[in-house]
C-alpha cells in the first residue's frame, strides 16, 4: 500500500457522481437534495439529488422493459459471464479511487477498503459470473410417458436496499447474483454512503451491462426505500440492514404483491473462549479483531466475549493490552486500524450505550468515550467493559460501535445458553483446542456462521446469513445466493 499523502491526493481530485443512475445514464432526481459528509472531518463531500416516488416507479418500468425484451436475460450464460468478469476487472483497475471514495464516505480505514472491500467486491462479481455457466438444471425420473424438466428462471425486476457499514461490498453481494441469474435490478444505497455504488454503476456500463438492467435510485429509506417495498409489481426485494426495517418490509410485502423478501439483518454475536485454549495470544488477537474491526460497525461484530472463569484474569489482561495497541484516527492513513463512526447521531447512540453500561454496573477497563474531537470527526476509543451479565443492555442490544462486554461462564452448557440467549443468530466464534468440543459446541450454537479458532465470516464460496431475527429466507454469497434470485419451473412434456 502507499502512504497517506498518496491517498489524500487522490481524495482531492475525485470525480464524484451525484445523481441517480437510470436507464444507463446519470439523471438528476426531482426529490430533496441531500449531503454526504466525511465522518472523519465533518466536512461535506458532495450534494446529491434524490428520486421522487414517481421516479422510482419510472425506474421500475425501465427495468421491466429491459427484462421483458431479454436484452440481458436473453444473452447466453457465456456472454453474461464475460461482462460481469469485466466489471470485476474494471473495479480492480479503479481500486485506489474506489478505496478512497469509500473511506471518505463511510469513515472506514483505507487499509481495509483497499485490501478487503474493493478486491472482495470485485471477486464477488467474478465468482457469480464464473458460476453462471456451471449451474445445472435437472431432468427428473418422470413416469415414462412424459419428459420432466426442472429449470431455473430469473425472477424479473429485483429491488435491493443496502446499508452504510460496507456500502460497496453489500451492494456487490446483492448485484452480482441478481445479475448473474439474468434479472434486472433497482438498487438503493444508504443515503449516508452512496458514492461507491454510483461509481460501480458507471463501470457497469463500460463493462457492457445493457442500459436499464442495473439502476441506482437515491433517497431516504422512508421515501425511496418505502416506494420499492410497496411497489405492486417488483418481484423480489433483497435487503441488508436493521432488523426493525427488515420486519417492516415483510409486512409491506404481505400487504402488496407478496414479493419475495430476502433479509440480512442485525447481530449480537458471541465469542466463546474455552479453558483448554493454549495459544492465548492468538485467541485474544482474534477476539479483539472480532469486536473492533470496522469500528464495530459490523453485523458480525463479536461484542459479547464469554471467557471461562479459570482463565479469565490472564485472558482479559491480554484483550485489554491488544485493544490499547489499536490505532484510531484519520481513515486515509493506512497505519490506522480504526476510523470514524459513520455519523454524529450514530456516534451519540454508541456513547449512550457506554454510559448505560457504566450505570448498570459494567467495569470499564479501557476506552469509554469520544476522542480526537479536534479533528471534527466521529471517533470513539475502543472500549472494554468487564463484569457484564447477560441481562445488561450492552449484552442484549446490537450497539454497532467499538464496545465490548466481557462475561464469564463455568461450564460448556452455561456458555452455550448465554451465547444463544439473544433474538439474533448471525455469527459466533469459538476458541478451543479440543476437537470434540469444537464439533459439539458448533452444532449447538444458533447462528448462520460459526468460526472455530478464528474470527471469520467464511468466503465468497460459503453462504452467509442469519438464524432467528438476523435473517429471513436469505443467504448472500456462494451458489445458494445465485439460486435465490431464480424461480423453479417444472416443464412436463408428453412423449
Ligand atoms: P437501516 O436503518 O435498516 O438501513 C438500511 C437501508 O434501509 C438503508 O438503505 C436505509 O435507507 C433503508 N431504509 C431505512 N428505512 C427504510 C424503510 N422504512 N423502508 C425501506 N428502506 C428503508 O440499517 P443501517 O443502520 O443502515 O445498517 C445497520 C444495520 O444493518 C445493522 O443492524 C447491521 O447489523 C445490519 N447489517 C446486516 C448485515 C448482514 O449481512 N446480516 C450486513 C451489514 C449490516 P437510508 O439510510 O437512506 O434512509
């Protein structure tokens, strides 16, 4: 990677799109303009135009026309594959620019955007592109008098609504399988972080995705997101965001056209450390990364650390040491591990949780407040509380900030009970040196992804999604995501 000055120079000369992308062109929206603000400085980056409800409806008509004349779905799998692979390549050619854009817009560290978000998003397009001509339909046994085919068809027009914490990656996780399956798409970024998706829209045209197939609408969830949710024709809505909004989308689907709803929602993920662990240094480093990566603005943030009481004192000491070694500051500096929280109201919400934890009896070990106020940015010191019990607020609510609550347990059964005592079920980490414990406890934990002796979400080849209120009928990544954006059709032919 290059140094801060290099990325700061790119930041000064960025060319930003500020209008929705509809029918292959950036067209000013007629809704309320809105600003996007740099969370690390408080400065306005750009003023963007937003769409009206009528413009969202027009986007649907455009996407439907593109679907019905089969300008995309009708291409051979090999042609669609080439175009989506090209999109991934173009993203890598614009790697610096995309990484800087994402850093300015979201406050996420450039190190993560450059090494993770951009290449992994590009890889998401490549993976789903490569899958297109490898997936197979089926012929069933039939009855001897009929030929019975089971084939997959694209859904039609799919809407996608994505959050601000991994703006580019969440958009790629939706767009790549939707497009690979032959659908048209209308996607809405979070108003706090729209910039990288608009750049991807530009690159999608250069890659050869036909006009009208990929459309980006801009505006608030309450206006533009709501219009997508209540639309009477859109065949499916895929969403990543809060559980509160996700559950509302289910109701709206039932009240309108029963559109397919795929939800990826919140998490309150546990990290369990068993007493047999020998490599404390590794486990503590992973536990610290698991909670503080992306400033804890991460659906799989391991914000509950459950440590066996026999090893707790020594282990917690290491966790605090490693937390204090993290560098928080200017997200354009590749040396910083943590950047700024996305906006002032969210930072205040996280600070509120810290105060609640103190009031409810949590023992503050490190951090505990806002830092670097002179920058004008939304920085919070990574914060660790001990003496947390499962009934306390910070053990129950998704904080979505750099705050860790440590709890202790005495038996395996108790660890499992505490870990599962949440409405969420997205991810869990487990540290043990015993193979049987690893298998047994992994099967008992209620979560979509279990990582053993590491903190991880799997990779593009593994399905990602949640149990309980962390998800609904949805998996991102892998060939399962690809199939999610298709309907099964039976064709029964008399011989
Ligand atoms: P959010 O408030 O639910 O917003 C997510 C998206 O929904 C944004 O684009 C937002 O638009 C839109 N929206 C808000 N209200 C809406 C409505 N009434 N109708 C339709 N759309 C609406 O969530 P967030 O605060 O951006 O993201 C944080 C949440 O996402 C956390 O709970 C986190 O755990 C979850 N998340 C889950 C995963 C996963 O894979 N499970 C991954 C990442 C994040 P505006 O913001 O423009 O208003």
